[in-house]
C-alpha cells in the first residue's frame, strides 16, 4: 500500500468534512500528519459521525458555511492557502434529489464551480480532487462495467448533477488549468467516481445501512425494496485510500497524467445484491430478519451499476483490499459496538484504520 508520505505536514482544504466520507477523510488525514481546514454546512444527520467521533477537534480551521456562496468559499480558500483540496460537499442522496432537485443542482454544480473558482486565486501549486460519483455515467442495462471514458449522464437529479459537476470540472480544467501548461499555473484537477460506500457512522436517510441499523436496533424486520439490485459495495476506507493515493501521486510527481477522472470501486466479481448485503449484515449483527417490501411511490432505481477500476489499478499504488463480505462485517461490527458503547466512535474508527493498514500490508506481502 502506498505509504502516502507526501501528505505529511500539508495544508489540506476539505469541503463536506461534516459528512460521512468527509469525517473519515479528516481522521485519515490527521493520522497522516496533514493540517486540515474544513468547509461545510452543519452535519447532515443526527447523530453524525462528525459529532460522535469529535472530528471537529482534528481540524485546524472549521467553517460552517455554504459551498454555493462563492465569496465565502474564496475567503476560506484564500486564508487556508491549501496545497490539496478535496471537494466532497454535496447533496448526496438520490431520493432527496427527487424532492429537492434545485437544491441538488445548485449545491452539486454551482458548489463545484465555486470551489474551482476559488482555486484560481491561489498563490502556490495545488492538487484538487472533486468527488462526483459512479452515478455520473449514463446508465445502461448491459451489465458491462463503466470505465472512465463511458458517456456521462444521469436520469435523476442527483446523478445528472454529478454528471454536470464532471462537465464543470472539465471546463475549469481546460479553461484555467490546462494539464499541458501545468508549470505555468501549478494546478492539477482530478475527479473521483466511487460506488456505494458503507462503513461505521453512516446515518444518512434512505441509505441502506442506516435503514438496516434502525430496524435491527428496534428489533423490527428490515424492509428491503430491491433485493435483487446489484451494487458495487465497498468499505468507505477503500475509495478514501484511493483519493489519498491519487493526491499523494499528484504531489510526488506533478504531471498531466493525474488531471482526469478516476473510478474507485470494488474488485470485479465482488458485487453483491441488496439481499446478500442485508443477510450478511444481519449475520454479523447476531440477530434479525428482513422482509421484501413494495413501495410503488419509490423512485425508479438503476438495476445494475458496475465500475471498471483498471485505470486506478494500472496507474496508482492502490487496489481494493476488503471483500464485500469483509466490508459488511466491519460495518455491522462498528455499529454493534457503537450501540453497546456510544462513546467509542473515534476508537472504533481508529481501529478500522489500523486494521485496514495492517490488512493491506499483509495482502501486499502475499500478493505484491
Ligand atoms: N456515500 C456514498 O455512498 C457516495 C458514493 C459516491 C459518491 N459520493 C459522494 O461523496 C461525497 C461525500 O459523500 P457523503 O456520503 O459523505 O455525503 P454526506 O451527505 O454524508 O455529506 C455531505 C457533506 O456536504 C455538506 N454540504 C451539503 N450541502 C452543502 C452546501 N450547500 N454547502 C456546504 N456544505 C454542504 C454537508 O454538510 C456534509 O458535510 C459527496 O460528493 C457524494 O455525492 C458518496
């Protein structure tokens, strides 16, 4: 596994640091010795990983502000003078995007433009990583994995907003940070497209893990809407390790090769259905049942979504380390232990990060 040496001591600007992935990312950056400025609205859930793991105390500066406010974003970026920007702030939920399409488009599209615009005024070089999603691609029913050249699209407001965020990023890259003139402007801009992630501390409404945990803790059967839908489940540490490896590569060897889109998904063949995920989670939890529910009002969901990760495997010192089974087992264990001992969230995250690093080193030794 890449040791990520180049992140130590760096000034890092993270948007969306009060969210699920943002909170994990700040904890990882903190362990790597980076200095993080966070910029987000308040945590989007109650409870939140940000609060229960006390992530606030790990950031050097904390802005609770809207990413659509270009002046405020610019002022915060100017004050931080980051060497790395991770833009994760978003309206991140597909179902909510049907209820709040304008909020979704403005946050995910204008918000991305505000962050990229702020980077234009930086004095020094900067590596920018914009998190979009596997849903930025036009869905198809062939079951064929989407690679980074697949057509952008999206049939619901969330997915389309992420496709649009890709286009906005590409336009800023071509107009203001052309990769072939990197020595003139010093800014590298990549987008990262991950699949559904799971892990301890995800309390987002409508997400399957929250649903499962909510019903298991109330000793009720877990309602499952689309048991046969296949998703590329991965533990949250996997794509975040990918984002960090990409940032590390951009700092270690600046060049045009990084300023593109990157997929971070599970190893092919590791996809599981929603039914498998629910049953494995219940097994690890120790008790519980599930029922197939039909909700005619539920928005249409894409039946199969697969990502090709060949590019990241070939060009970055990154690969998925945890099977879907292991990711689900870890997630169930995290929540079980958290509910047994609510003050333990940070320790549970640290334990997951330490185990992940050890697991990666062991698999590196046996399968370099
Ligand atoms: N969780 C997943 O399965 C998944 C999969 C693929 C891509 N992503 C993407 O990764 C990123 C992080 O996802 P997450 O699961 O942590 O999301 P999340 O909903 O848990 O967190 C979203 C973050 O964005 C902030 N935010 C929302 N609107 C804002 C605004 N107008 N101004 C400033 N901050 C705002 C929230 O406060 C929060 O910090 C998002 O861009 C999401 O679309 C997530």
